[in-house]
């Protein structure tokens, strides 16, 4: 069981991993863990692909990865989450996308961060795929985030928001 859990949510290309990377530099006692990484590794093993091959061609594989993620959750809503909760130490879970995932981590005492950027900005950062899938929309109505980060300007602005989060997390 992790000591501390911080979860990140937001739509594709909003900057979840960028923010998490900044926070990791400021809080080196945490490590990054992503539900998607477990899914990518499983998919790669099934298809004979490396993690890097999948990462380099994310738009191509995204529909299959979403399908595999949904398949796992159909077997057991906690299928992928159980692997995360086996981790030790302090963790950042960078890709919470479903209400059930959110609820499981919050029940374990997680701090929640929602990263937001408008569609125009996100589409300039990368190719948007399956925008209306539940994995992209299910948490849109959640209102009780511990932090909401607007990532629509500069990396410096994002870094300043990260510093404010660190100050509150260290209390």
C-alpha cells in the first residue's frame, strides 16, 4: 500500500504528465505510476510491441489501448487499480479517468488534481482521438478536486502552479 497517493485527471494533451514531471522534480520522494503504463505493457506483450513502440505511435494504438483498459475493468472494476495499490512509498497516479478509479483512490486518502486546457490548445499539442469515450468525459462533472490547474499558457505559469501545490502538499 502506498504511503501517499496524488492522482491526476484531465483530458488528453491537457498536461497531466508535464505537471507530474514538474512535481516529481520538486518532490523526489514520490514516483510516477500510471494505469496506462500497465495497460500498454499488457498490450505490448499481447501484440509483440515494446513500450517505446507504443509510445511513439500512441494515436495508432489508442483505440486498442482504450478497449483493453475497458476489458480489464469489465473483468473487475479494480483490475488495473489493484496493481497500483500494491506500490510502496509515495506515488503520483497520472491518469485517473473513470469515476470508479477516482473513488477508489479517494477512499485510500488520495489528493486529487484536475488539469484543464481547452480543446483548441489540446489539439495543438497532439492528435485528439476518441474524444467522447467515457475515459475522456466521465470525470467532467466531478467538483471536489483538491486542486484544479489551468494549463493554457506557458510552462513557467504551470511551474508556478506546481510550486503552490507543493507548498500545500508538504503541510
